[in-house]
C-alpha cells in the first residue's frame, strides 16, 4: 500500500476492515485534472483485482468540496492547440474511464457526498453503488459544461440519465442550474456524518457473498459498460468541432478569468 500511495499523487488511500478508502486530495477543490482522473482509474482497478479488498469508500479530504469538476485549465490548454488525437484521448479515454471508474469496479462502492459537486464531480458520485449525502450544511450541485459550449459526452450523460429523474437530469444538464443539496432528489441516505453511513453500508455488503453482487451490478450497468467499448468516430468529430470552436474557446477563457 505504501508504494501505491506514492503513485497516487492526488489521492489519500487507506485499507481497513477489507474496505479501501479513497479520499480525493487535490488542492484546492479536487478539480479533476488528467492526473486525478488517471489516479482514480488506477485505484479502483487495484480494488477490483485485490482479493483482500471487499468494498471501496470514495470521499473528499476537503470539508467544503467533493469535486469542482473537470480542471478547465487542462481542457483549455489541450483544446487551444486543436490537436485531434490529444483531444480524442482526453474525452474517450481519460474522462470516460476516470468518471466511470466506480461503475466499472467489481467491488461495492459507497460515496460520501458532503461538499460541492460540480459537473464531473457529480457524475463520478452517481457512478457509485451507494451515496450518503451530508446534511451539516447545504452545498451546491450542478453541471456547467453547456454554458462554455462543451458538449456533454455520451457516457457521463447516460450515467446521469440512469441515476436521476428525467426532469432533474434535464434541468441540470440543459439549463445548467446549480441547485442546493437539499433539493437534490435521488435514491440516497442523508446524515450529518455521511462517512458513517457509507462505512455501515459497506460493512453490510462485505458480510455478503460477493459473486451475486458482482453479477447483478454488471447487469444493472450493462448499457453504460457497453458504451465504454464503442469507438464512435462521429461523436469524436462532433466533440472536436465544438470544443475547438472560437466561441467555445473564448467562453472557456472568460470562465478561467473569473
């Protein structure tokens, strides 16, 4: 575990009672850089392959923020160069695989959501099997891609469509509304101490035979898992054309100045 801890530069990890706790730890707001997304994918892949790990707990090390979403400076720096292979890799590989890491994990995954969760931040929470929402104080949840002209990739879109009521998903994605966690209607449990709820759920899951859970999870997420393996050239082209347009680049540049 010590060697792996060194490798995951943007995470704090610990293993106790057969549960791997993954705490996002990228200052200041867990903006999802290429490095953080890659670390998340590797950590969840490690959990899937390690027989000593029976469950995974995803959380943030920052009390006010779960994740502020994709690191816009990373995205802008890549897009302004208009290099198609690099952009294709960012969207089809780095973002899709990082955001779906909890979904693809073969072990039960619980998420403690106790701070602002924006864009990719809420997507990765929704990719978990169980969500505990904190009630100490309200926090913000939203999807902010469209205001800067960034299309919503198919796989994150399907995760939101699968997990949320249609009206709420539409409101978040198309209207780009930022809502309070108090108004976030979703199948979850709420507590002032969401970490306790997550650990309680994982303890229950770890006491059950794993194989039945694994088969059921794979079936439950099958439509999204199939999409990950599809190489859609038209989607890549559409995404590239949109994200490298002058309007989109200017909107991202203005957002970065704020």
